[in-house]
């Protein structure tokens, strides 16, 4: 993993404990926030990434931490690498487990989430005549029901101005399916897209915007396990993360319910 160094707020001068002023800088060394610790905290956005152990989720956390946001990385297992960067890591967050998600919600109770990013996903190859229905059921449980289960449990932490990004995939697009294959993955991602639209409708009155996003074809464990034909040229996770964050930064209530590529293209459902 690329280790980007995060500048924590550092004290400016010896001003004494009560009046201490802090400065937080960007990775390029430019001042980002200056003020007392409580003042700085007010400006920092809190962003929860679900599925942060590796791949795109991990890269999102690295990039967000470098930007100076308060990042909570929810991992199925754990991430010593993110902990070492100062990211708050919550381990044991299985999006298929009601009790694990309830535990996450109670840990976050009382904290506002500015952005919730669903990244957790699984894929299994599926060839007609050789379907493994248990594997397809798992894809549905993680990819389609996971974002719903987590969002529903965390509604109390989301409010006016919060954003929800669901990393689905363009292979879940009905309109763009020109090759077939990957049945369970495609079907679960199409269902996740539908979940994103339903959430966008339900949450718009509460001022919460929702978007489905395709990260591009990204070099991760997921694509390593697929045949070349299913993948194509790959970009690095950190580049996908930067594109995804640019789209999430742009997201507002006017664009709620949209499906975008990390490169900015609007995708067909
Ligand atoms: N890579 C691509 O080209 C591509 C393209 C389109 C869409 N996507 C989507 O982007 C997302 C991230 O993909 P990736 O390429 O970064 O995949 P990845 O490297 O395989 O990472 C998947 C992540 O999901 C976690 N996860 C799996 N099952 C989970 C569960 N039940 N609960 C919580 N977390 C779980 C994994 O945890 P562990 O590490 O502990 O197993 C891992 O952190 C996925 O939703 C994927 O479908 C990827």
C-alpha cells in the first residue's frame, strides 16, 4: 500500500494549553485548517468507508486521511496499515451480519456522518451450466443487501447534507451488458443500483444525497481472480479512489439518484 503521510493538527508556538492553536496541513504542505482543536474538529468531515481492508476501500481511506478528513474504516477483518496512518479502524464489520452492523451503529451513535461509502463487494465467476447458487446468494447478500443493511442501521448518524456513495459496477448496468457472464455479480450489482435509486427517493426529503458509482477497472485482489476477458486494462486503486472522491465531492441533492463512472461519465442503468 502506498503510505501517504497525514499531517495531524500540530501546535503553533508555545501558547499554553488553554489557548493552544493548531494547524493542519495538506500532504503538499499547504495550511488546511488553523484554530483550536475543537474549531478544527468542526471543519473536519467524518467519512465512513465500509469494506476498507484492501483494494479500493483501503485506497479511499488513505486518500481521505491525506485530505484531512476524519476517516472511519470499517473492515471485515482488520487493517494494521490504516491504523498505522492514524485512521480509526473498526474490525469485524461483516455487512451480511445483522449483529455486526448493529454493533457498528451503536459505536457510531451520536456522531454525524458526512459521507458513507459502501465499498465491500465479492465476485465469483459463473458459467451457464456450472452455477454455484450458494456463491450467487453470497454475492447478493454482500453486494446488494449489504449497502441497504448498513444504511438502514446508520440512518440516525446521517442528516441534512450527508451523502451516501454505493460502489456498484457498470457490469450491473442492464443497458451496457453486451457480453453476458458473471451472472451473480451482475445481478447483485443491478439490484444494488436499484437500492441506490430507492434510497435516493426515500432520503431526498431528509436532505441526504445518494449516488451509485463505478470505480473503473482497478488492479485489486478482485480483478486478479477474474479472467482477462472480464477485466481489460486496469488502473491503480489510488487513482480510482481520487476519481470516486471527486464525484462524491460534486454530489448534491440535484444529482441524487445518479449512476456515474469515477471518470465523470454518466452511466446508463
Ligand atoms: N476492482 C474493480 O475493477 C471493480 C470494478 C467495478 C466495481 N468494483 C467494486 O468495487 C468494490 C471494491 O472492489 P475491490 O476491487 O477493491 O475488491 P477487493 O480488493 O476484493 O476488496 C473487497 C473488499 O470487500 C470486503 N468484503 C468482502 N466481503 C465482505 C463482507 N461480507 N463484509 C464486509 N466487507 C467485505 C473485503 O474484505 P477482506 O479483504 O477482509 O476479504 C475487501 O476489503 C466492490 O464492491 C467491487 O464490486 C470493483
